[in-house]
């Protein structure tokens, strides 16, 4: 088994690395290369001195990638043909009739609109029990293949009615297409009810698969023969060789690492997390157990693939501030990214960002470099924010405060979505931040949610990369029942679960691991309902139905006398992880620089300076009061007036609210200072 482990998190602005060997870690951060993400990874491996280990096959790499995410967000998939039953070519364009805004008189619905020439219909048909209503004949099959060949696609998505009950027709079509195309079958991608959801998942899997395949081939050229695994949206890892065929499961690959790290390494039962990087912020919640949803959304399109319940918003350090047509200040979702980046990077960017605002407020150490030796320019930040200040008729400082406040409100709203709107009071939770920019907003968000405690984990700036190493290799599999099924014998249930477990165990065995933990779930619903609720399977259908009734009443406030249908069987298999909370977070081997709390270049004398402290030099167990900035190699924490910070023995920083904190409209330094930047 490998003794050298490397976690990699590729973000929109920075690519983070955590190298683990014999209980010690070394961290590294470099600017991302979005046009060729593997380039930043190769640079990082070389900078860490791991090239030789890669060549020897001694390095075990776990990677969180944004390739699938960005391609889906920007609709950059390859040319894809969509094959379905006769009369159903428009299903993906029609979608569901759900409306996010009930009273909007001109609603706009997000759907996958395919060009007519990209859709192909077959006259074959199966019924709701999987029985043949109209067979797939050889002449029809030959005509279909000829039409697809004439279209010249790169990938093909096959989605036939009731394929989750009988995949034979999809298999016949796939076999005839040959190796010329990247083929995705709905019976393999998502063997569940719902022709629309199944079609969306299958189409996206086909259109994104070749991109993932090409990216991983390019990356493997530099890392082989060392092992390479990829984080899935559900928080378990997948061997890179299998990742291309399951590209749809990688849409939350990067964000999943941080929350898995929080669950595994922090050993806290009630946590709200937010991961603020340069491009976006991802928020999640741990209430005893991590919530694994059975669907997610990208561009408001539902994707019925298991994923950690994470909300992502366009509010990161690089989010661009601008004045809208109504003359109001706005922030995001557009980001300056890694190139040219925020104006303060002095790499050619001129638009004001959240990072520029924090520089002007004195919350970022411009006298110590960021990743790759990048030094921040106060002058460039002032110029970018100053252009907005002039249009708004505000001071530079007030404009910077406004930018930060708007970013905070966006993140607060996202945190409310995963807590308050689900009936969970955030006051009983601790707020945990990670990501390079998270610590600068931690106290403000805690105040907005009336949370009394906050924590910053060790290696917070690269915590998602560390979380990659805490993740478990695993698989999530499902098996659907015919519509209207209300009774299933214990033998049938056990046989179904055993088939899924055997399939998942075989896939994990190909990676050289075996499942250590198995979770069984049943999706149930009242007859007549569209959506199902998942309950843990405890051995009998009767107990599952009882749990369903209780969950339905808790979720929706009522129960029904209708029959309860069995919709889907699910299993989640997890192998052993590299890290666990019992082993604690390894201590970092990289040393931070000593620096003096000297006056930052460009700050006018009238503005009182915020005290600075090096995280490594905090006395264990001693409380420090805000206002204060605490910095380490990869992140800074803004301790507001009315808050205290303490370094715990576990390496975690504990923040507590001591008194009612001043609002953002007051001086950012908690004093009577009236100077402006």
C-alpha cells in the first residue's frame, strides 16, 4: 500500500495540494490554469518535489476536479446524439412543470433544448412492467444506426422507456454503435423512474464523458503509474479509469472534499460549513450525519444523481463588484478568476472584487505573499474600488464595506437555505469555515445567523484538498421497482440489496479495496405522489413504511391513508479512508514566515491599524480579543470586535462571541477611527 498521499483540489482561482507522508503534511497552493487544469497540477507536483515518486508509482493521488462542473455550467459538452422512443424526442426540452416562482407571470424554465437533428427516435416500446409492447426490429435498428452515423456525433445518449426494468433494447443499440462513439445508457447511468430525469442524467453523462476522459488521460500521462482517484459528488472517491463513464457523478467533485474533511476530521455532530474560494462559496450542513441528497441542480436543471447537499453561489474572493442599471452596487456572480484575477493581484485585472475590498479594509497581509509568491498591491485595489466609489458618491472605505456586506448577505442567504428553510435552527450549530477567503467573513456570517461559536480547522486554506485524503473509496447504486409496487417480500428486498452490494464490491475490488461500511436505503412514496422520501432500511418493509410516515409528517406536516409504494432500493458502499478523526489532523510541516505588524503600504495615517498575529505563534489555550487578524500560510481570519479566538490543542481555532458585535456600518477596526482609505 502507498505511503505517500496527495490530495488535490482544483478551484476556479487556486489549485491546492496536501501531501501526506508518515503523519506529516506539506501544503502548497498555486494559481489555477482553467484553460488546461492539469498544467497547474503538474506544476504543483513538481514544486513539492514529487515527480520521482510519481514515476515510481509510489504516490496515491485523490483529486477534486471542476472540469465536469465548468463544462456543464457553460454548456460545453461534446456533440451528442440523443436516442429515445418514438414520440418522446421533446421530453428534455419540455421538462417538468415545476415553477420556482409561483406568481411570476412570465416564468422562464431551465431545460436541455436539443436541436431536432440531434434527436433520434425508435419505434420500439416497453410497458410499465418492462414487458415488450413493440419489439426493436432489425430494420429499425439499422436505420437508426445509419441516421446517427450521418449526424457524426462524438457521444450518444440512449434513454428508452422503462429501461430500468429491462435494459435489453438499450444494450442492443449500444452494441450496434460500436467503439466509434462514447455511449451512455440510461439503464446504467440512472436505473430509476422518471424519463425526464433519467434522460437529463444520461445526456449530460454522454456530453461530458469525453471531456473528462481526455482530461484524465492528459493528467495520467504526468502521474502514471501512480494511482489516481477522483472525488464524486456524493463524497466517495472513484478510480480515474472508471470516472469517464460516470462523468455525471463528478459535478460537485471539488466542493465535496471540504465537507467530507469536516465530517471526518473535526468530530463535531452539528456543523454548518462554508468553503469560500476565489470563484464561489459552497455551504453545507452536518446534523449528526451528512445529508446525501438523491438529486442536485446545475443551471437550475435537476440532476437525479446522489450528491452531498451543498449549495453553491457565485460569491468568492474574486467575485466582481459592479453598479447595475439602477445605480445600485452589486457583487458577483461573475469572477475575476485566476487570470487576470482581482486587481490587487496586479496581473492586469482592473475590476473591483471582494478581495480588493478586504485589502482596503486592512484584513489581508499585503506584506506577505500569497500562493506562488504573489504579492498584493494596495494601490491597484484602491484604484479599482475607487472607480466604483466615485460613481456611487461614497468614500473608498464605505464602498469597500458595501462590497463585503453584499458578499456576506449572499453567503448568509445560502446558509439559511440549508438550515432555516429546512426547519433547522442554526443557533445550535458551530459555523466552520475553510477555503482561502473564508476566515475573512466568518464572524460576520455567524453574527447574521446569531451563531455563538465558530471554528477554523487546521490547514483551513487548503482544507478541501485535505478532505480528499479523508474521503473513502465508494460506490452508490440503485435499483428501481415497477410503478405501483406496494408490497415486496423480505426475500426480494434482501436479494435486491445483495445484487447491488455485489456489483459495488466488485467495482471497489478493481481498485484493490473492499467495502467497510454498507448503508441500505428505501425510497418510498404515497400512491399518487411524484416524489419519494428515502428511509434507512432496518430489515423489514413494515418498519421502513413506519419510518416513512414519521418522516413525511415531520417534513410536510401531515400523513395520508394512501397505500405506500416502494420506488427504489439504494446502497452506499464505503471502503477505509486514509485519515479519520481518531488519528486527528496531521501537523503541517511547512513553516510560516515571521512578520511584523508594520503599517500596510498605502494606508493613510488617519486609519487605525488592525493588530496582526501569526497563527503558529498563538499561545495554546489563551483567548485573544478582536479586533484582530490571525494569518497562516494560506488564509487570514478577521476576528471582529466582540469576538474572541483561542488555539485549541487539536490545532483548531475556536471563536466565540463575547458581546454584541458592531455592525458592518461601523468602523472595521472597532474603534472611533474616522480616517478613510
